[in-house]
C-alpha cells in the first residue's frame, strides 16, 4: 500500500544509483589495497592497519546504508580490540621476547595481530573485492535498462518505442527486488555469522565464569575467616572454660558456677554469630518461603517505609532467587545509606521466563553507578545468570533500579513452541505417502522400463503414450523425494529457527 | 493438674532435652513429634494446654512447623503455641500475632539455655499470654524508631516498652529493671498516653495493644 508509487520509485532509483556508484567507486579502494598489499610483499607492512581501517570504514558505511535504505539491519561483529600495552616495572614495554622503549611498536603489533586474526577482516575484504561486480550489476543494471529503454527509440529505431517503454518499466519494477537481493547479499557477507555470535557469547561466558569463580572464592574466604575468628574461637574458649570448671567444681563451687554462666553466654554469642553468618550465605526465610516473603521480611527490617508487590506464579530456581535477593538487599541498603529516601517501592514480577525486579525510592537521586562497588557487585551477581541491571538516578531523584533475569522462571510448557498445524499436515503427508510416487510409481517403474518388460500391472506411467512415460517417471521420483525432504526438513528448520531466536537476543547484547 | 504439652522438634537431642526440661518443671508431655503432619494431628487430636514447635520440620524443611501451628490455631482458635527457631523474623511474628487472640510465643532456640526464663515463657503462653523474643522486639523497634511518637519516649520508657512487648507483666518488668512496681506502672501509663493507646490493667491485652501499635507503625 504505497501512497505515492512514483515518488517511491524515484527514491528507490536514487538509492540504487548511489549504491551502484559507490560499488563502482570501490574499484579505487581495491586498487589502493592492491598497492598496499604490494608494499607488504616488499616489506613495508606499516600500510596494513590503515588499509584495514579504510576497509572497515567502507563496510561500516555499507552496513549503515543497508540498514537504512534496504531495511536489513546488519550488525558488525569484530573481535574486541586488544587492551592498551602496559609498561613493565622497569618502564620498558615488552612484546614477546623484545623490549621497547616506547609502547608504539608493541601496540602496533597487537593491533596488526588483532586485525589479521579476525575472520571478519577477511570477510570484509572479500565483500569489497566482489562489490563492484555484484553491487554494480544489481544496482546499476535496472537503471541501465530504464535508460536504454527510453533512449532506444530516439536513437535507433523509432518503431520499437513501445518495446523500449516495456524495457524501461521492467527495469523500474525490478529495481526494488534487485536492491533487496543486494541487501541480502551484503548481509550474508557482513553480518556476524552464527559462529562469530557463538564466539562472542563464549567470550562473555568465559568472563562471567571467571568473575563468578572469583567472587565465590572470595565469599568462601570470608566465611572461613568469620568461622575461624568467631564461632570456632568461642567454642575453643568454652571448652577451656569447661575444663577449668571441672577442676574448680570441688574446690570452689562458687567460682565454677560463675565460669559456667560465662560459658553459657559465650555459647549464645557464638550462636548469634553463626546466625548472622547463615543470613549472609543463604537467608533462612528465603529457603523457607521463597523470594517474595524473603523480600517482605527484608522490608520489615528496614528503617524505611518499604512497599513490596510480588507477582510471581512460579518459584525461580534457588541460585537465581538468591542472586535476586542479595541484589535487592544491596539496593535497599544503598537507599537507606545514600539517598535520604523515606519510601521505597519494590516490585517483583515475572513475564514469561523473565524475572523483573524494580526498586524505586523517593530520595534525592544523583547516584553515580560507576562509583559504588555495590552496583558492580550486583552486576557481577546477575551476570552469572545472564541478568542485567539498569540504573537510573537523575539529580533530584527518584532513583530507579531495574533487574532483569531472563530464563529465571521455568514455565511448565516445553520451550519450543509447537509447529503450526499446516506444517504437521505436510510432514505427516510426506512420511505417509512419499513412498508411493518414489518407489512403485517412480523407481520400480523406471527399472521395469529399462528392462523393457511388457508387464504393465499398476505402474501408471507405462499406460501412457511412449513420449510421456519418461517425464512422468522422473516427475514421480522427484515428487517422492520432495515429499520426504519436506517431511524431514520442516521440523528441523522449525526448531533451529527457534533456537536461533533464543540465541540472538543474548548474543546481540554482547556486541556492545 | 500439670499442664499438658506437645513438643515438635526434628533433632533428637533437642527434642529429648525439651521433654526432660519440661517434665522436670512439672509439665506432662503428651506427644513429642518430629514432622509437620504429625504435629498437626497431635495438636488437633490431643488439644494440649501448650505446644512447643520448631519452625523448620520435615518433610520439606521449610516453615512446616509454623504452618502446622497456624493451621491448628485456625482450627482451634487461641490454641497456645510457642514457636522456636534458629532465627527470628518480624514477618513470622506478625503472622502469629495476626489473629489477635494471643497465647503465642516466638523465641530463638538459644533461649532454651536459660531454663527458668524458658519455662516461664512456656507457662505464660499456656495461660494465654505472649512471649516474644527480645530480638524480634528489638528489630520491631529499630525499624519503627524514626516514627514520631516512639521518638518521644524517654530511654527508660523505651526499656519498659521493650519488656512489655516481650509479654512480661509489671511485676516481671520491675524485677528486671530494679524498679518498684508502682514506678513501672507510672512508666507504662506514660507510654500509653504518648502512644495514644487505651490503658489496660490486663497484661495480655496490654501486650497485644503494644504489638498491634508497633505493627501498624510499620505501615
């Protein structure tokens, strides 16, 4: 439903002209690359990084234009650039076995290595190399058709003017299709492959695993220290006191009694410490009642007026629940300590598989998320479950923190949506009837035909006139094969598409 | 006649200790059970004078004991229950107090160490009073500290309020704080005026009023 078809065509033609011209102009770039490659063979490798940079600039432009004009979003996926080189303790910079005075050479080396090892660099290069042909043909050919169709009658044969108009119209009509194809092709080469998406996901998971392992180790160290200095030490003291009581019992019962009272006190202090420790590891209310009530208990213990609303149908898994609980606890502590707030609203809700928690306070705002280590800690905690924290604290308030934990809630349905019914019909039709055209009516008939028996039985093709027999046999074989491959491929494509859809949001977030 | 008591505790040593302790203090232990369903049956069938219940019990090891106690109290209103736990939560205290019929206790397990005070608490609950752990009251007061009328209390009045909220009588408070009973009476009157509560001589109703006030102040 386009309201202005003519205008639309003009715009499309303009875009085709621009894209085509750029594609042709790419030959200049290719020439430059050829020169720099030549230089490289001679030994002047300095030209390599700027060349790659130039190519990346060009592909970035192509990605942007493809997204804006051709409606096909093409995200980039390069490996992350190497970290800056740090000097050693003696002030020198090291690269492999060499030491350098300035960071320039190691830096250059790292960058060059980064560019060479990134497969995206080579895909970019390939795209650029082929672009003048593909882009030139796809974008400029229809324009040439229009021009040729319009010019032909005037210059050569006025009598074919109608034919010329037809050619021109065909060119105009074909432009959007060819441009779409061009966009598809660009996407094919420049968009991140599943492999690179997975690679970046793996990279991130690696990082997250490292962080999780680190914080877990730190947590264990803290618990060990607390037990060692707290409960354990007190139990030793109680044991010693009881030993002394044993000795004093007969000689000085009054002193023994006093010591017993003291050891009872020590045991109750030890219990208090253990209780606090347990609360820090896994709060008992959380274990007993789940996230909602645990947060309500937290709210009751807070000096602020905290309103908690919970809308959860299923209970998240224990580790996720614990991460959410401690994140909320940290946010609440922040609100008490820094914001000067009087009221806090905590909202816990589940939408699909995502657990979302919003913590809002009416404080003064202006909190800087980069400064506090608390928010960093929350992010680390959540990252282990692919969770993210969005923090918004404008000066003057209010401060809002939103935690999203995808896949936190297990929904009872299977995670792959069912195939639509028409697909099931095709699949069962394929498996059920595919044999009929393929074997008796196709392959067996073919064998009979080759052998040349007079027997016709129920092999339909043999009843037809001679010239039509072979086409029908081939058609039957192809039909059987098509039915089987449809039956086989449809469920496969369905589940794969769904898997990719699941993978995509998580991975695209990694590319920031 | 000695008061009849039901004990629910899953750790054998502690259960045994409680049985001995209460028997030594003149209670008749009619049932000592170790799981939630057993407890519910014992409570509704035996109808004890008081029950001592651990919050965390098999089979789920969550708040099985508390749920059984609450269910039994719904079936038998005012059934005296003293709940023991390794940790105390305001949330659970509120749930126990919610029906407003009293005869509830909520103590840390550590309080069993002090046999006299513990038995006193059991007796108090059995006779329809309350026994709230000092830690619950401390939390309750800490989280309400910013609210207006509570800030107006003198330190002494606060001390009295805390003990009162635990469920102690004027006599017990005067012993605790080394005051004369009439001085305690004066303080409680002061507290009730400042908090705008109707004064009452009945210990139990007084405690409920204070707890209700503190709960309400939490908003």
